């Protein structure tokens, strides 16, 4: 097993990506990445590779289902099949719902934490977008103080509880190709409401959510989120892959940006 | 068997996308992946799911075992080679989105050059986002082995891409 001069092993780096290190080990990896540009690049490449793999195979899995498989799963003829069951079968996941419904669901989730007024526009994600990945949510500046505070001040990888009981975490910070700082985060409003993942970018002095996606589960079994990826958030993965410029911002670099209120140098 | 046939069909239908994604990740192509997914569906319908099993974990386990037992020995898996990558490169301009598409295909192809044991761990943890414990149970290996194989897989992918 290779070990860097900072005592960080390949296995620690890999476990860091999965949010499987304890606090002390995670900070050790981040400090090492700060001190060693090669390690930082390797970390960023691993983050990218994971996201690319998810997106690549997700796109393959969303090709039309072969007739042979559909035939196997057809209900037995003697059993009446309610119309809604057919719908549930053909739209087996959130992302398979018609786009307007997806975003309506996202708005409902966001309303729980009180983000405020949202407007949406349909916009392709480019040729890599799957047929269900065609909606980008464009938000007005966030009016939710908890959320703005989270994005302003919280380091990546540390879950925080909002006053209304919602649990939130920033997964990662990155620089957008357009020169803005952006952060990916997730919010679990509670048992009654769906969780969502989102990307917000800092410009004009505020955080603006540029993409929102409902996700099935926001918190891993350990009670922590993944450090640099989100469960089942194909839209988010695609957005970051297409727009991230440079490395993932971690450790002291991120802390410095937090101190400087995310201002550009 | 815990689930009746109709319940089982519904459960499979609800998990069809993860099954097809996992199958594609193991085999490296949509077509071979769907063959594997179809075989898994047939096996699940034939054998059922044990009463105490988590459906998704059992489905992944059946799929992986089928892949190991049958598809691998018949050598029907496609490994996109350098030729395929170069062809894809020719067909894309230098725009960011097209580059992302190309890179995605490149990373997907690189995954198919990993050792089998590394590939299946990577598919479960990095793509299906199973926990280490879930992956260990599906593959019937210790958690430490999951972690070491995963680390090697990610390192190799960086070296190849």
C-alpha cells in the first residue's frame, strides 16, 4: 500500500471519498492534500472518476428496457393491474418522472426549509444529458437564513442541524468554469419530506441555487454523508462534471474562502 | 420464498434501473449488461428471495454470481478498447460537454480493464453507492478487503485515465 510523506495511504484517500474516515483522519487527508499538490490532484481525479462512472452507467441503464425483460415482468393475465401500477413500473425512479413533476417535487421539498420563490427554466445539459436529465432549476437568491449560513460558513463534510430539525451538509466546494465558487449540498428535511441535493453558486453577493435534485436518501448508515459525492444524484454529478474547473476545494483552501466570505482573490 | 410472484415482479420492476446499471458496470456495455440483467430477473423469478434478505442486496448478489458463473466463462463481455475510444474522440469537438462525454466513456472503458474483484467492488460502492458493510455482505468478503480492493481500483483508474 502506498503511503505519502504525510502518512496518508491509498486506502485512507479512498475511504475519505466515501465519508468513511473519522474526523481526525479526514482532517489529516485534507491537510496532506493542502501540502501536496500531487495528492490534491489525485484526490480530485478520483472524485471525477467516481462521478463519471456513475453518470456513464446511469445513462446506459436508462436506455429503453429490452422487450424480453418487460415480458418477464408483465403481471400474470388473471390478475387485474391497476393503472397506477403501470405508471409506477414505467416511472420507477424520481428521475423517470416527467420533468415538470420532478421540479414540482423539488419545490415541495424546498418549501419545507423555506427557501422561498423559485423559478424554473427548461434547459438542456448538453449532449451528455440523458433523456430525463433536461431540467435545470434556476433560483432567485436564497432567502433561507439557515441555508445561506450553511453555505457561507460550514466546512465540507460536517452535518449540521437546522432549527426546524432539518439536517444539512455541504458535500464539496469547487470553482465553476465561469469563475464562481460553487458548493454542492444536501438537505434532509425530516421523515415526512423528501431529501434533496443541490448546487449553489456565489455571485452578486449571494448564493444562487442553480440545480436541485430530489434524492432517495441523504444520510449514510453511519449518520454521515459521503464526503464528495451524493447518493443517486445523477443530475448533480453531471452538472459538476461539466462545469467544475480545477480541483475540489478542501481543507485550508476552503477554510480561507469561508473566512474571506467567498470573495475572489 | 418471501414474496409472491406478482410482488416479486413489482419489486424487480422498482429496482430495474439499479440492476441494469450494475449489470452494465460489470459487463462494460449496455447490451451485455441487459443480457445479464435479464438472466438475473429470470433467476430471481425462478428462485425467489429469502425471507430474511434485503431485496436490493440479494438482487446484486444474484447478478454478480450469475456474471461470475456464466457470462464470464462464455466470454461474451465487451471491453471497449482503444479503438473505440479513438472513434469517440473523432466524433466530438472540443466543447466541455462533449469532452465530458468522451471522458465518461474513457473512464467506463478503463473500469473494464480492472481486475474482476476490483471492478465488482467499485461497481457496488462507487456506482451503486452501497456502504462498505453492504458490499462486504453481497460479495461475502470482509469489510477490510472491500476497502483495500476499492483503494486499488481507484488508484488504477487514476493511472489509466
